[in-house]
């Protein structure tokens, strides 16, 4: 079976607009959650999110194209550009053997909201001609493929909060089956708008701790009361191992396992059994390997954190056998469909640097969440294999394992 390695990384989120700045901030325990500025929050019960402040899409896209692309596409372009530059391809790369696997949970929700209001108040003739192409999830891969001249498979995952991890799995499968030699994976999301915050708020899924934005997202803490929405993008260049060796590429990690499953239980209420099956499937594929760190889905919701803890303990044969676990969502919020890609980048950089990212805001232990969550402060550790978990509405689950070469 063909081996698949990671040769490029890119990331943007609320604590940094490039991978090194963002990862350094995460290790330092910094938090990017604050009062929302992207829209008028006066009527909303939830007023906080992990916004990216100061992002200029004109720096990553032709200004003429910016109005054609929703913000999630613009953020995805930023991360993709960084990952492609990081992979350092020569000019003679065969772009017909280079593909894209993109992901978003919701896509262009701000544009959907905006144009729905225009249609209702001003009539259908006033709808922007760029509305549809700016909002479709697969246009993330479409815009980026055009910008970089990528002519191989152009795939897209729309599996809620598991989408970014599923996009990594789809890209890996494509290379293993010889559908491409390289795949650019991008997960991007920007749903911080009235419909997004209002919709999740109506479900009672979001923290309403508006008076303490930086303490609102509290993964695995007993006082957690919902997730905080974030925005951002993560990108990874995956490459067939022999191809990477031939061109002398820097190899960050190898994709050695992935697992996917469905809960078949409830559209929004998770259970441990679905995540457990995905974790076990990833471990089976990875073979005889010791996992040194898990980047958890860790949303800061009562159900997810309890169930994920139970699934991890079951998969590893008891609490005493579990590796350290952390959730970085306390710092950047929950980036929905981008979360898996961003957290994969974080996991690989943790392995690169031998640094365990902390779970911030962990102050009150929960009897149902009793693992080592690397509370509040990063930790040095030798990391040879890492796991990243993502679980989404609809009961869709994805897990990926990377190891050092």
C-alpha cells in the first residue's frame, strides 16, 4: 500500500494568521475569544466568538475576486497559500496528478443570510450574481484549484464538525488508490453571523458567558456550559512517500491511520459508541503504535466531553493506559468544519516541536472527565505518534493518526 506523508502546513485562526504565530500563541495559553465585531450583536443572547481580527483578503486574493468569494473561502485561501509555499514544490510538478480535498461544515452562511434578506426586502433582481458561487462549500476547492493550477481530483467534504478530518482521510485514500501523487487538504469556516450565532444559540449549544469571553470555552471542566464559535482555516499538503523522497521534500509526518463511523442515534446528541468505533478503526489501521498525545474534539459541551472521555478510555483499555489529551478550542473556539484541519496542523506541529498544547480554563475537575488534559500550561514531551478527533452533528465521526518518519 502506498504511504502518505505531510509535506506542507498552513493555518489561520483567532490567535494567529500563520501557523507559527498561531501555534506559539496556543502553547502560551493565549485566547482569541472576545466580543463579536463582525455583525451587530445587540439583540443576541450570545455575544462572543473566536473572530480573526485584521484579516485582509486582498492580501491573499486578487481584489477583483474578493467580492466573488465568501469569507470562509478567503480564509481557506490564506491557509492553502501558506501550506503550498511550505511544501516548496518545483515548477515542473505535474499538476494533473495534484488534487484538492476541501471541507467546510456550513460554507457561505453570511452570504446566504445577506442575500436572503435582500431577496425578501428588495426582490430577487437585487440578489448578487456572485451569491451562489461564493456560498457553495466546494467553491473553496474551486477557487484554490484555479489559483494554484491544481488539475487533479477536486473533492469536498460537508460533514459538519468532522469535515476537516474527513477531508484528510479522503485525500489519503485518493493517494493510496493512485488517483493523485499530491493532495492539498483545506478545511475552512466562517459562520460568525446572525444566522450562525442565532441558530446555534437557539439550540442552547453555545456558552452565554458573555462577561468573561476568554473563560467561556472550558473543555472538560465541570463548569463548562457550551461551545464558543470560532473561525479559521487549516491546510495540509499530503504526498505519496516516494514522490516526496524523490524531490527532497521536508516530511513532517506520515498518515498512518484514520477511522470513520456513524452514531446512528440522534442528529445532535452524541453517544460514546460512534466515536469509539472511529478511534478503534484508526488504531487498527495504524497497527502496533503507541499514541503519545490526543488532540480531542473537546467542544466544552456537557455531552461531548463526557462521551469523548469515555470513548478514549474504552479504546485504550482504561484510564491508566490513555495518553495526555487536550482541546485547543478553549483558545480559538470551535471552528466547525475547519476544526479537524486546524487541529491536525496543531497536532503535527506539537509532534514536530515536542510540545503538548494545553487545555486552558481547566480549573474544576469533573468526575466524568478524569484524564490528563494538560491543564492550563503546555508541557514538553517526546511525541512520535499523535491522534486528532473530530465528531459532528448527524453522528458523523472522524479520527486521524500521524507519526514521525
